C-alpha cells in the first residue's frame, strides 16, 4: 500500500502530531520522507543499506527540534552500535543507488512475466499501473526496490505452498530482504491490510524479493515453482486450508 503522505502530514501538522514513516521499502534513494512533510524517517539498515544481510542495525532521521529531542534521548540511554557494523553499513552505502536501480529493473521484468500466468490473480507492486495507489507512487517516488507480493489464483494448503518454495533453485526462503540474494516466502496478508480492503480469503499470498541475480534465472525459477502448485482440477473436496 502507498499512503498519500503529504495529505496525512498536512492534517497531522495542523493538530501538532509528530509523524513517523518507515522508509525501508524504498530506502532513501527512491523516496525522501522529510521532503514530503514527515517529521521522522526510520530505516532498517539491515536491508538495502547493508545490501549483504550481514548486520542488525537501524537508523532514525530527523531535523530541527525533533532531532534535538531524539539525540538527547539517544545520549541519555547510552545507545551505540559496533564500529564493525558502521563500517559494513558505510560499505553498502557506496553501492546503494546502483543496487536499488538493479532491484527495481529486475522486479519490473519479473512482474511483467508473472502478470499473465494463469495461477496469478494479482501483483501488489506500486510501480504497476494496475496497483490501486499507482498514481500516488508515480507522483511521489523516483523508483522502487525489489520487494512485491503476488496473490495466487486460489487458496492453497500449507503443504502445497511448502512444496512450491522448498525446491527453488535461485530463491531462498527468508523473512528479511534487501540483500544480494532473492527471497520468497508464503505470507498471511490479511492482518497487514489497512487502507485498502482486499478479498484474499480464498487466495494465498507469496512475498517475493528480487535480488541481484539474472532476471531470466529468477523467472525460470518462479515458473517451475508455479508448476509445482496443483491445478484446480486436481483439488479434492475435503481440503483443510
């Protein structure tokens, strides 16, 4: 989902409300929250900033009086990070713009192939014109990363989804993302919906992160994975999920 951040911030400022936005999905390259009125931007440096899935680190960005308050709390609580983690984050920053563009272009190629597959009902990726908030993304963003979700044509059992993702050749199974390696993971999307109410009760959701591998290899891997899902004619009448 893409919220209309400038509109939200306008109302929040009118009532003296401090706004905080987690900008990890687009990193600081594709979207700059403070320029759209956000008071505090948060980042998981573990993801795109590191780029190699080898640190546990985060960042909070602000300016003015809000920054002074945050910095005071930071000093009083004695929060610090290891010098080695700082080095690894700095290393990732050197290639961040190039990697983000590669993630973005790869995701576009993969979603372009996926969208016509018979076992795909919908792709949740804001750069696609079919996305409900594409117009907001196009207005406010300069690009995107490699993370998106696909809604399958129906609800599959856990064992069927497991058979789909357990035998991938390029994709690994993982909850984090933003590194060099592509990841895939079945997820339950219903509790995460907020402004848009989708009817996903009868369809499974797969989260996909496109890393830095060749897009053709990723497409081939997904194609084989979808073939492992049973066709509608193969379903029995006593499905438990």
